[in-house]
C-alpha cells in the first residue's frame, strides 16, 4: 500500500486513505498483478502475434464505453473510415521528425498550413503566427512563457502576474508553477463566467495577461471575452483566449442557429488563442495549435541558439524531437472535414446538447450550471450529486466530477450524436436520481477526494494527490 509522505494525518480526519486507494484500484489499476506485471525487458523477444493478442485484449474492454457514447469527452470522433485512414497515414509518415526540416521539409509546410487554416477560423490576418503543439497543455504553457518573456523585454516586468478566472484550466496554474508567474485568481458570476470587474481591478504594473475560456472545462460556459479584451487592450497587456475545447465548434455556433459572442482576433485586445485539433478538430492525439496576433509575440515562444558545439539548434515549441505523424494527421483531418464537415458536426453536437440541457432541467432535483451549449454541468441542492454520479457510473457512464459547487458534467462529442445515445443518457439520469432518492446509493468512490479538495488546505490536498499519482505509476 502507498506510503503517504509528508501528510499530516491529523489535518485530514475522516479520510480513510486505504479505503480511497481500494476504491481507485479497480478503476485505475485493474491490471495490477504480480503474475502479469512486466518488470524487465525479456531476454527473448515476444512473438508479434502474442503482443497483438495482448493489446487486443486490453482494447476490447477499454473501447466499449466510448464506442457506446458513454464517455464524457476523451474520444471526439472514433468512427470508421477515419480510423482506417489514420492507420494508413501512419505507415507513410511514421519516421518523420519535425526537428529536422532539412530531411522532411514537408512537415513544416503542413504545420504552416495548419496554422493558416486555424487562423482563418479565428478571423486572423496575414500577420498571425503560431505553431502546432502536442496538446492544449503545451499550447497554454507556450503562451504563458511567451507573455512572460515578451513583457520582461518590452516593459521590464520581472515579477509577472497573470489574471485567471477560477474556472480556467489547471494548465495555466501549471504554467505559472513552471515559469515563475504569479496567478491572480478571480471569481465567476452567477452564470459561471469570469467576473469582469474583478479582473479589471486585479490589473497592476506586473500584469502580463488576462485569460478567458471559450468554453471553460468545468461548466462549459463562455467568459465575456469582449469585455476582458477591452481591458487588456486599454492596459496594453496580453489577452489569451483558451479555445482548446471549443476552437472547432465556436466558429460554427451562429451557423447552427444559436446566439454566440465574439471571442477571437476580430477583437483588438485578443493577442493569442489556443485550439485543439485533437478534440473537435477530429485529429488523433496529440496536437493543438497556439496562435499569436503577430510575430513579435511568436518570437518569444521560439528557442534558438547558435553557440552549441553540435551546431545550430532551434525549436518553435517545448519539444525537441516532434513526431511528424500527429502534425500530418491534423493537417489531413482539416482537409478531410472541410468547413462543411465541421459545421455539420457542430450542429449535431449543439442540438444534442440543447436536448440534454432542456431534459435535465425537467428532472426534479437537478439543475444545469450556467447556460452551456455542449459541456453540460449538473448539480443539485436537494441531494448529493456525487451519489447521482456514482449511480450513473454503475450504468456504465464515465462522467467528469466537479467541485465548488459539487457536481459532474458530460462533454458531448460525435459519439453522443449517434442514435439513441442522448435519450439513453437522460433516461439513465432520471433513474439514477430515483435510486438516490430511495437511498439505494450509499457512497461514491470519488466523493471523499472531491470533498477533501473543497474542505482542506491546498498544500495538504496537493501532497495527497501527488501521492496517489506516485501510487498509480508504481509497480
């Protein structure tokens, strides 16, 4: 069992650590076995057939939930023939490496075109610059590093601060931790949107950027980007729009008949945008795009040195070697889908979200947080929402837990637009609420962790969570 390091047990009364791990064991380490764990490279290589059989065994059990549309987010498309196409594509470009544009000059060509196509969705002009990263987290890290360096050179800021709504993705906090930036957290309004006045009041001489989400991950709500960008433009600081989750749906919301605010480079104060091609761009994992209004910002993302004995070295992102396959696959996905393909998928997802949102509001005891479009957060004032979450998990639904307020959400994807899926979700949700009211659901495996995170000091919960991660990655 995991040894809990530096944890003050007295400060966590009521939390049974062994019980928490036992509850997580089945979900996170179901294959953990002294008989099957591989600890050393075998002396003799395994047969190809045996390896493929092993992988097929794992995949058979793990793929069922997302194929049935019972998973929140995670797999955003998953249909044939796109999967078969990606397999063929991998065979062609599996050995390519973006670190070596002299050997594979097609890779930076594809990357430039991804940036241009993405920029066109965001009303970017010719001066927009950017790169393809390994995912939304790297895009966010790059943007925050860029602002730190840009404003250190331009304004002499040596103790940088960034203003983050409390709903901003934790990748921003990760960036602050990595790059010695002070996060200034502002609250949200009753609609779970960033508090504009609090953001304005938080700007000072050390502020390098304001962040807004389109949408945010927890509640699927949309920050008032126009108002935030006006503050950024007025104070001559950066404004980053996190459209990692919405970048390939946001541009088509109005076309689908839903109201939607301006949020992109059409607003003068927006200086950078992140958008994930491996989410609703329907590329395989893992690619994202980070865009800057001009090359002055982008210059501060690039690393380059000519003083190394190994020769000239430069990278536009955090990684050195970057596999070419994800870049090529993202490029191909955008060309295969086309604007009409993205528009049609967005319409189906938005309509499914509208159906679920309206249906949830008809279930006594439940409520939808804010006014989302396709990430539907559910909470309750009449019952423990974690028990409803637990009841849904027993029906095979893999949803995301939320805190402050406690609840859970479903991030709709293409999988949820398939026949009967959204209706099944609503029916199962109603049955789950009934089972909770009848007292048939007694406990949730995850509730202690979420409750602890809400009630205990950050330092204590951080150590506990890090210990769980250590346990997850230990044999």
